C-alpha cells in the first residue's frame, strides 16, 4: 500500500529522491507520468514516485499538471504528498507548491529546501550555494533556467499567491502564527532536517511537504516503512557518458575525465538538432562509429556542449524553437543509447541533465525504471528494459558532484578498472 507519493519535476530529480528509499530496502516505483492503471502499482509498493516532467513547462501548465496528480493521490487516500523541488530552486517552484497546496487546502505545506551535504543551505529564508547567495552562484547564469533571486518567499511569489512564513532552524513550529499556506524552514545542517521531520511526525503534521533529496533521506529514515535488504549494482565492461547538461560544473567534470582516461566526442550541430539525422546514412555511420569506439575505449563521453553561436544560427535558419532544442538534444543522446542497447553492449550508460534520460525513455517507449542504488551523492544507478535487453543506466544532475566524479564512478562500475 502506497504511504508516500513523491512528485518530481524532472526525471533526474525523481530518481535521486526515490533512491533514498530504495537504499533502505523500501519498496519504491518510479513512473514517467501518473500510472494509467492501478494494476501498474505493485501491491508491496509503499513509495510511489511520479515525474510530472514540468520543469520546462509554463507556470500555468505546471500548476495544472501537478494539481491533477495531487488530486489523483488524494483519491487514493495516499497519506503523505512530497513535492520534490530542485536543490538550486530551478523550475516552477511557486506554481507547483501552489498546486499541491490547492489540492489539500486544509493542511499546511512545509518546505525544507536545504541540502547540507551539497552545501545548499537555507538561512533566514535565503538560499545559498557554497556560502554564495543563490542568484550569484552558477545557477544564476543557467542557460535555460537562471535563478535571479535568493530569498525563497520572493521566488515563490513570482508564480504564487500563497501566504508564507519563514521559521528559523531553532524555532519550534508552535511559533508559527495564523494559518499560512506554506512554512519555509531554515536548514543549515542535516540535523536541522532530522529534527524538523521528527517534530512534524510528533505533531501529526507530516502530510504536505516539499524539499529535495536531503529531505527524502530524512523521511526514509523516520517514517515506519517495511524494509528489505538493499539492492546492489552490477559491474559492466564500460561506462558511456551521454552528457546533455550545459552546466559549467559538468564541463569541469568532463575536462577532468578526459585528462584521466576518457575518450570524448562532441556532437555537431546536425547531430544535435537535425530532425531525422539518425535515419540518414551519415547518422547511421556516426552511430556505428560510436559503437566501435566504445568497444575500443571502455570509458567514453559524448557531449552536446559548445558551439552556442553556431547552434543559434542553425536554430534560426531552420525555425527550431528553444523548446524543440530541449527535446532534440536529449533525443539525440537517446538515439545513441538505444543503438548501444540494440547491439547488446555490456556498458553502463550515464546520463547528465534532467532531460537526457527522459529523452531516451520517451524514444523507446519506456514508462518505468527500477532504481538500484546510489553510487555517489545524487548519482543513481537504475535498470530499464529496451526490447528485452536489460540496460544499466546512471542519472546525474548537471550541477551535482565534484570535479573527479566521473572517474570515481568509472572505478566503481566497470570491470575495466579491476
């Protein structure tokens, strides 16, 4: 029986939140969208994760989508609804919190946005990335979703009319006045998260909650679930990195990996944006080239970074919209991952960027994925089925990880390094 529903706005977020429960042996399912039939939800499932795929939507569309999922959860009498938010507060934060709140007006939503292990802290209602105000961090210059404010109530109010209160890490919930729609809780340390979750449980107020993977970790440890032995990932003969992220943090990770044994291939403008490219003779030859390179070099990167001016000119010449760009680049990476699966390559596919893995799954018509384990903080190993072939995949947010994270993952996941 499902006790907890998690609504994530992208697929990477769905996985790095759901894995916190999988790590503790809690029966968890991850869906790309609301399950169409009740039979798709296993009887033993206690945590259900739904990717609403609302990150690139307009605030209005995101609101309607999340509200529909919330109403569906309420109809199933799911006790706790957890709106997963990005740890850098990208996306439609205000409209999606409003949607969850509107679906359950009798309850207050508690927002615990911090992720102390990743140095993402909330202090006096302001959000920080490694001691830098959010708006002045790398996320303030994000090419798709720049976050231009740091005070969380201001971020929420851009898309919402919710009544808000902020509460300090040392203040008890009894200090809250009136009946706010949402309470924003300071989080400086993981202990702040643990204490707040315990307080909500004791008061019987753990009903509507929002935050990132750090909150999921705390919920997984505090809520009484049935627990089994956790899963383990398997080693494969290689690691293929499909990099759809444009984040500067990811760029430094790619450079470091290339200096430490990885082969790297940049996608051309046509390989990224030409519709139907992979059905052409040039596209088929490129896929074969990638396959042969993977056979010779067990650690390979294919990325879509760089060439912004050329890409902009190509986009304008052929009338390609920015939403099309966000669809075509993940689809290009998906074509390559699909080709590796069709050739039964014993290789783990690591995707970076929230859209990349989803682009692949949409391409092959896959609506479910099985999280296996967390190999690094925020880096999730899963399995999916493609034409009967069981493929091991890894998802990583573009902004997560230290410079050497790809090298460390390769050391853990591949036989090549043993």
